[in-house]
């Protein structure tokens, strides 16, 4: 079960990706030639495989200035509105059509991480990652809060920044949640404090989409490449760049915050629909970043005879797949490692035994550098959200 913790960490990380489009809007004058063409074709470019654009042509004056990708931010951090993520779904392979985005351009949605959950289930039938996610949300160990900074105050629509916080419902710090959270109510009565671990030294959110919008009940953000920094106490600081990260959600602004309109979908074809979160969050994680994290963890495994500067896992694009293997010249004996040595050390032999099989699982499924060899892991999550509020003291005390 220890390995699940890493998956949880990854899942958590993916739940809180941030978008780093740092471009500021500077263009004020639109001086170019008007665009009068309508694209009605079926796509002729090498990467255009999507549905043809049949919308009305843009006949306005062309904008030749720097793209306006950054909404006007507000300095009034912690003023909301907010959403609380009351359910995170990680769809497995076979239900991918209901999740996710198509990162490979074949018209089929991709969720490599979901493939892994299926594979883990086959190896270890009592491994139910969705149940693990559900219980982590239920007991508050995964509490995600979103703040929309810049929406029109009256309509709660328009351009916004989308800030993510790790939060707690234990506002009085006695170790248990202070509001009984009943997802069935979806009433937005949850009151939270922001965890200081999700803020930078200036108190600003570490994780954010700087360009997002709510329009006609659609929340959209991305796609963008952006850094993700999540400190996971006692384990590591998860520091990766998520590629092509996108949020799409069917939302409903209410007085108490932003709610998702969840969907009834019969994903398994048994004639009975299931409730799916109205929000979709997806992106791809380059494998080399995951390998880097694992090697950093392995470098702390003195208990297994690993030198601090050793490159235990050697990985890279081969001729037909992304190859992963532990260096055969490094002797690993993890029998002396204990839980206190961390997640990876006590399982290092297992990790190395498993590593060469990694490319065969379907987990590594997206080619991000155009050489046809998959080099990244696609991820798709569905999110259910309800309105929420911050406590009078918005930031929780730092952990001792
Ligand atoms: Ca695809
Ligand atoms: Ca409490
Ligand atoms: Ca069903
Ligand atoms: Ca590639």
C-alpha cells in the first residue's frame, strides 16, 4: 500500500496544477487588417485533426498587438468567489470517453494515469485508487479550494485568474473538520482555511492558471505549460511542469460560490447512469520529470546502499519506446530500510524490478516532441465542486 501514497501524491499534484502564462496584456491599439475569412475546411495542417471550424467569420479589425491572455488580476486575495472540490474522479481505461482530453490528435481521449490504475487493480485487486481518492477527500486529507480572482463581482463571469489552494476544514485546529461536509447537499456551507504550504514567500498561490474565464456557464483555462510546485511534507516537493494543462467545466455561479453542474453518464453501458463531475482537468506529465523525482528520492536511500549522487534509474526515448531501467551496476539492498526512510527506499528493489515493464503498461502515451515515441503520461480527472467560504482567519497556522 505504500506505493499508493505516491500515486496519491501524483493525483493530488494533478488536482492542483497551475498555469503559468505570464504574458501581461500590453496591446491597446488594434491596427491590423481585418480578418474576413471563414474556416470551413476539415483541416489540412499536419496537426489539425479536429472538427472543422464552421463558425461565423471574424470580420472585425485585426488585433496585431500582444495577445491578451492575462485577465486583470485582483489584489484582493482571499475575497473569492471560491469552489471546494468535493470529488475527484480518476477514470480508468475503458471509460476514457467520459473524461479527459485528446492529447494525441486521434479523436480519442487519453488518460494514461487511468490506465495505470487499471493495471494496478489487476496486480493487486484490493487496490482501488478511486476509493482511496474518495476517502482522502472525505477525511479532508485532500482538500482543494479554488479562488476566482477577477470575475465580475455581480455576475461572477468574465476573465479571471484561477488560484488553487490546499485547504483544511479544521478551522479551530483541533484535528477534526469543523463542518460536516455532505456532498449530497452541495450547499456550499463548507468553511476552510488555506494551508500555508500552498502559498509562496509573498503569500501568493503557488499554483494557478493566470488565464481563465467563466462565460455562459463554461469555465475554461489553458491549455498551457506551467510549473507545479507542491510541497508534500515528509516526502518531497513535487516540482514538475505540466504540459497542455486544461480545465473545462460546466459551472453555475451562485451567491455562495462556483458550483459544477455534474453530469449523468452511463459510462459502462449497463443502462444505469453514474454521476460524473462537471469539471474536467487534464494535462500530460513528461516521463523524464517523474524519473527525476524518483531518482531524487532514491538518492536519499543510504539505507539501501545508494550514493547521494547516483543515477539509479536510467531512462529515455529508445528506438520504439521510452526505455526505463535501473542501472545494473548499482547494487541495491533495501532490506535495512524502514518506513522512516521514506516511500521509495524500502521498495527500491521492487521499483527496479518493475521499471522495465513501465513502457508496456500504456501509461506513457503521448509524444510531446514530435518524434512519434511517447514520452509523457496523459492524465484526466473529473472534478465536482461546490461553493465555499474562507474562515475569518483565511490562512491556517503553519504546521509545527
Ligand atoms: Ca488520443
Ligand atoms: Ca476542528
Ligand atoms: Ca452505468
Ligand atoms: Ca517523443
